[in-house]
């Protein structure tokens, strides 16, 4: 009988001709490149391994959906209105807010709505599932392990003061490792509005969720504000309240015009330099 362990008993490192003691995080990329060049590992596998390594330093805050962009319903919303919002979102889990829209009551699984439709005497609150909370600074890989252990798919993210700042799902984490996961509810790339749409020279429509860093890089500006991260936040700070459609504000020689939006978050902004009248 051979003393060599069977392939199934070897570690996946050994199958690639690597010994655990010889591999460090610092030389992983070099080793992976060599393995790919020698044809011992598929390029897609290399990409996935590198994504896993890169995820070691990511925190939940880096990948969460901010609260302003969460799809949620309130416990006292009309049933038809809630149903329309849920159907439009395509999500299978929906956070449910209290009547004052401040407190989280629980998570509603959309499949549980069938029980409510079958028996209208049931109360919505009786269908809610418990809410899991995680801190913003928790590492993504640790959160993935917790999802697996708890057999859960979603958690609400809280900041250092205990306020809900967003939500994270197991799909968000997996997409960091394996890339974008499309399902039947995802919008195709051709349907997604571009982040920057150029109308003519020096005249644009932009996605208001664009980060200040991206805007600075694209337009050569130097916007910087500690308490906000997006152009929407910057513009809202300048107005000091929710602006009306077509309201305009000038910031460092750039004019921003508010385009139609629904809710409390700006969606698109018209932008042009003030000296380009």
C-alpha cells in the first residue's frame, strides 16, 4: 500500500504543490500567479482566492446597504401599499418599522404574506421574525461565519451609538468573493441608469449616491466633508432641509439642480459649472 495520502485526503494547498508552512499572506499573490501560469489552477479560481484574501480586511460597514437606501415598510402602512413596495423591491426579507418609523419591529419574510392573505384576521406583527444586529466594525468573514452558524441571511447594522445605520445580507458578502450574483429580480445592466450621463459639454446628470471621492476624481473638484460621503449628502447639507424638485444650489462654482425623486433621498442631480452659462 502506498504511503502517499489519496488526493481526497490531501489539503487543497498540497494538491497545488504548496506546503502550508511556506505560504504567507505576503507571497500569496506571487504563488497564485505562478500556479496560473503553469496551468495548475483556473484563472477564475485565482480571482476567487484573491477576493477571499482581500475580504480579510473588509468590515460590514464597507459592504452594507445604508439605511437611507433600505427598502422597509411600517407596521401601520396600508396593506396594499406595503405589498406594492415589497413586490417592486423583489426582496425576500423586509425590515418592518414601528408607527413612528424610528424603531425596528422585526423582519418580514415575504412568503409569510401568504398566511396574511389567507387569513386576514392575523396581525402583521405576529408574522415578524427576530432581528439580528451586528456592529459596523465587524469583519465580513466573521459575519459570514455567523450567518452560517445561525442559518440566517440578513442582519441590521448598528453604529457606535446603537442606531441602525444599514443592513447586510449573506448575498452581499458572497458577492464580494464570487462576484455579482444575478437573480430574476435584478435589473439588467442595460436597464441601469449610468452614474454619469453627459448631456453636452460641461453639462451632466449624475447619480446622487456617487461618493465625494469619485466626483472629485471625475470633475477635478476638492469636495471634502467629514460627516457625509456622497454628493447627495453634500447637497442636502447645503440646503439644510429636503429640497424641492428643480431647487438649485451652488457649491464651489458648481451648480446642482434637484431632479424628481421619491422619498427622503436624492436620486439624480443635474450638474454644470457656473461659468458655463
